[in-house]
C-alpha cells in the first residue's frame, strides 16, 4: 500500500490556477482509474478530472470554491501496490504521485509548474532521467514533508470506515482539523452546508454550545446573538473570516490597479449652482416631447459632457502605449458606472455625441435597466471613450474617481443639495452640486481638464449658455 | 445551413444502420461481414485511445490533446482504403489515420507530452508527423505527389485537413499546383463544422466541395460519419490518382463532438442542440446497428472488441507514463542531417552552461 498525491495539472496550455467546482467523490470512496473525481474551472473551461489512480480517496485537499495553484495537491489516494494499473514502476518520471510527494511541486507535473518558489542561490536543476527517485509504492513514512492531512488521514478514518461501514460525516479537511483541535466529534454536529456538509460555522456553533437545528433557520438566531455578545459585528459568526478574491471582485481590482498605476490621475473639483438646470428639467417633464421619459440631472450632465468634449476633445482620446500613439476618437461612447448585484460595471452608450437630449434619456434608461436586471450585453461593456459616475445617488458630494481603464477621463456627479449660496448679490437657498473630474495627465494637461470642467459647469449653471458653445 | 444529408451527399449507410445501394456501392462491394467487424473494431479502439489520451491530459500527463470524437468513420474509412506505399500528410487530429498506418501508441503521444519535437519516423509508416501549422501539409502532400509522378510510381499522397484550413492560402496554393501538374494527391477535408469557435457556415458560403472544381479538381461530398461511404469515395479518388487522373478533393461532412483541444470549451460557442443532433448520427452507433441487423454484433464479438480497446488504452497509458525524459542535449539532435557548425557551437555553449551548475555544487538536485 502507498499514498499517491494527485496535484493540479495545467489543464489548458499555460494556466496557473483553477477553481475546484465540485467533488463527485468523498474521502473514503474507492475509485477506479479514470473515474471522474470532480469538476474544476479554469480560466478557459469547466472540465472533469478523471482519477489518475485506482484506490481509496484519503484526502480531498481543497473544498469546492477554493482556487488552487497548478502543482498543489488536490487529492490523495491510498493505492494497492504501485497503484498504476498499467504496471508502471520502471521509474519513469510519472510514478509521479509518490515521487512528487517527497519534494516541492516543481517537478510535479510534466506540463504544470509547482507553486513553491525555488530556494535562493544557484538555480536548481531538474533531476536526470533515471536518477534515483523513489519508486512507486513508497511507504507512508517517507511522504512526511507532504501537507499534514496526508499523513494524518489514512490511519484512523480509513479504519473507522472499514469497520463501521457507515459514511463519515461530510466535511472539509480544515474543518475536520478544527473539530479535532476543539475535541468535537463531527458525528454529533449537524451540517447545514450543501448536502449536509459540516461547515466551520457549524463546528463553532456546536462549540459555543448552541445547537444548530437541522436546517431550521429560527434556531440559528440565538447563535448569532451569542456571537454579537462576544463583540463581533452584526450577523458575524466568527471574529474574522476570509473570502477568496475571485470573479468580478478580482477583475474589478485588476482594472483599478491597472488604471491607477498606469494613468497618472489628476482630479479637479467644481461646485456649481444648478438651479436653472433643475428648472429646465421641471419644464421638460411637463412637455409633450418628454412625457413618460425619465429626465434627470444625469441626463443633462451627459449632454453637457458631449457638448464640452467638442471644445475639449483630448478628454475623449486614448493613450495607445503599445504603439506609442494617441488615438483621437471622434465619437463619444459614454460609459455610465453602475453598481449591480454582481459588482461594478461600466456599460457605455455608443455614439452618445449623436444623440439629442431625448434620445440620451432613453438610452440611459435602457442601459440602467439592463444593468439592473443583469442583462448588459458584453459589447456594451467595451469600447467606452469617457465615463460618468453618479455618486450623488449615495448622498456623496465629491471624490477622486478612478478612470475606467483605456479612457482619458471620468466625471463624478455629487448629490444635488439645497444650500445657502451667493445669488444676485445676496444669499439664497439654491440647488448646488459638486463635479469631480479625474483625467489622465499623460493625455490631458491641467488647462484642458479645467476648461472642460468649467464648460460642463457653465452649461449646468445656465443651460442657455450652450448657444455660445455650439 | 447546408444539409448534412440529401442528394449531393454520398451515403451508403443511413444513421439507422441500413446499407443503401448506389453507384458508389460497388467500391465497397468486397466489404463483407468480417471486414465490417474490422472497421467497427477500429472505430471503437480509436475512440478509446482518444478518451484515454484526454484523461491523461486531465491528469497532467499530456500537455494537450486534440480529440477526434465523432470523426472516427471519416478517418477509419479513408485510412483503411490506403495502400502501404501511399503517403499520408495530416493535421494534428488524425490519430485514427495514424492508427490505421500502424503507429506505435507511445509515438502517438510523444509530442503531446512535450517529450520530443516529433513522434515517429515518417518512412516507417509512410505518414508524415502531424502538421500543426494549419493547412501546410497540403503543400507537402502535393510536392510529394509531384515527385511520385516523376518517379513513375503509382502510390498516392493523401492530405488530411479541416474545414478551417480551406481558408488558408496554403491549401489553395496546393490545389493550384496539384491541378497544374496533375499530381496524384487526394485532398481529404474533414468538415467537422467548427474551426475552433468559427462555424463553417461563416467561412464557406457554399459547400466546401464546390470550390475544388474551380481549381480543375473533381470533388465529392460524402457523409463523414458513414465509414463505408468514406471508404468508397477514398478508393475512387485513389484509383483516379493511380491511373494518372490527377488530384481529387473529398469533403467528408462530419462533426467534432468534443472540444477543439483539451484547452477549449465548446459550450461557450456551440448550441447544445447541435451536439444532440449529431449524436443521432454517431458513426459507431450506425455501424453497430448494421452489424446487429446482420447478426454480427454478438456478445462474443463486442467483448473481444472492448478487450482490445482496453488493452490498447492500457498500452497507451503505460507508454505515456513510463516515457523516459529526454536528455538535456537531445534538443540538438535531428535538427540537420549533416554536421552544422552553428548548432555545434550552441551545443557546446549549452553543455558548459549545464556544467556550471555541477561546478556550483548543486549536484544533480
């Protein structure tokens, strides 16, 4: 008998990580060669993983939802003999499970590359073919450097299983370890996870004395109260927890970092009295042409931005680093930042410069409707030239918006507030808004940014001034 | 969408497994029960090889694998029509053809394991090593065929490529040369409907087979999931070439039921209903239906075939996982047939570079 470790291979030409989607087997299950162990999702596809060994699954190293680097162990097996039905054992590299368990992941896979960094100093070399390598069927003892669960798992649970013939409580290795550390028998804990999976929270609840009822939500409340009494933030079951960085959050983060550390941001602020715009909106809402159409300060701002761009086109250009060129974009694809359930997206209105106020209002309505219902088409998310973010909806006045990558500027509109304001030589309550403009200082000089912002402000402060601009 | 059945499609075996008569029938009149069983075995084994190699990729034993699932009839039907002295120039997906040529299973996966720059000696099995450059092998085949003609031999060069390749300049150039010099070459296009994610309907506004007559090359459109029809049209084309009739073009209408390669996810660009439609035309199922109707699909026979498939799969796996690692200097072998000073200098530099690690005390680790 021996332990073999299946390490995550590079499943698609140069990938470095994959996410475990699901396991089709449980620890303790006997599997055949090529039996599907589970599914993993790479950046390219969701694929099934066939078992490289015939034997008993001793450890599932990663829980569904976790992201694993290529070369890291995902499943350990206890196999009879060499564990390789093809009669492998002649010392080829791919008596790999055992061989790789003895050293870092670097050699783990033919096409993958391990996660561990090489030791400092002279680069290590690959072993020569035929150089001494542990053969197949290495005793458990020699796999000592492998991750703890490998060594810990086989003896006890496997035996338990064999004797009782009963299914072991479903859980994950870290939770199992937690239970062991706390002296809790998992058989006594009721799992609330998928298909009765015992989660970390279940164990902690059990530990604090609160029994989680079998799926009864009502009974979870006392536990939460207990947690709060311990001084944790509302609803939290533990002092801190970790959320893997992936999906939308990961992409948003990458885009923000790319933008913030590629385009030197400069931000200008302008606070303007937009009472005339608000009066104009009131008139429009009463007009027949705009009946049934939602026109808001954002609509006017979008139009004002397009008009101001005519006079300050560089805020709509693109910096093409690869070709060392500035791309003059003689059209406006106006992005509107939208907070959705999935996260931040910036769909854009194509050729916004060619739309009149009514058409812009309709386009904005469609765009936000699609974003809200999660139906934004992929094409709407690419090709933007400049963006607007409406931070006023959150009751905020000003901030430094981060430019949508690839664009030259982003304009944030704050909340429209009634404020005491200088008006006709006296002080009056006026409707005031602050605009924040971030621009890419590589493309746009301070003067152009300032002029653009002033133009937008002028239009909002006195819409009639458009007559002097077009 | 153009039809995958109908008048202009040569078919000798319906999806239900009924053998139909027709002018092409006489080309396979000699295929009796035993030969049918042989073709069935070939297809089952090749599918099993494909599955095993796909699993090996998922297990980290192969870097990549291009599955042929669904294209067994096109490859076995044509591959079994060839003579030993014919020469095959294929793309990377023709593992079924390679099987017919008698390739060693380990040689089949050598390249995909990243173990060697090419898998086998082309002259041992009269099949060039697979070409990854799309369509380039059609030029190689045409050149080989032109030389064959100069030699006065009656062997034929067969180029295998896909629907996507027909948009490449190489394929069109090859067809011009083949027609101009009446080279004994067969262009065997497996139209599997998808050039990675691009549907054939986008790049071919008419049937691909329609293009060949424009080059002066006779063409035929065949049901690529019908092993008998594929064999019949290939035999016809080979006979034309052997008797001085010049090149032929075959469009085998089939379907790539799996991904383009193991690094591809076809569900992102394909309608799942399409796959269901094609499952109803499965090349192996339809031959099984015929064998069943003729009382040839006995338990004995299927057991034997499955045992053979298991055996081949086990050999493939064993060969794969026990393949010795190449030596550090092997990369310099077989680059030129004769000594080459620049290469020698590179080998020398690399040898000394490697030796520097030994000197640094790192040893073999």
